[in-house]
C-alpha cells in the first residue's frame, strides 16, 4: 500500500504541473461560483472565477493570494490522469 504524500509534496507536484499560488494582478474575470467548504474541520467561503485567457482562480476570504489552475495545468493534469494515453481502458 502506498504511503500518503505530504501537503508539501502535493504542492510541489501541482506547481510542477503549472498550478500557481500567489497574489495575482487585476484582470478580466468571469464569475463561476461562490461556495462554502469544510477542510480539516474549518469552514471556508471560496470564490471561483475564470481568469479570461489564463484559467480558473480560487480565492478565500482573508487571503490576498489565490490559487490559479491555468489551462496548461489542466491539460497537464488530464495527461497525468491518462486522458491522452493510447491504450483506452
């Protein structure tokens, strides 16, 4: 059985795929949704928007940084999951 990876290892892998976590400049966005989620027993209000031409941005109240899943990162994640493999299951 595989050991679970640490949060730091997961973050490093996501960054390698193109996911960004930083303070982002203003740009044109399109609202996707507002949501409430529970993570590790804490409640967070999040906002998701499409950064036109870049990808999907996720923000939470009280944090000036955002998580940006770029379109390139989405394709890299899809490739890692096997979407583009020749052998179809």
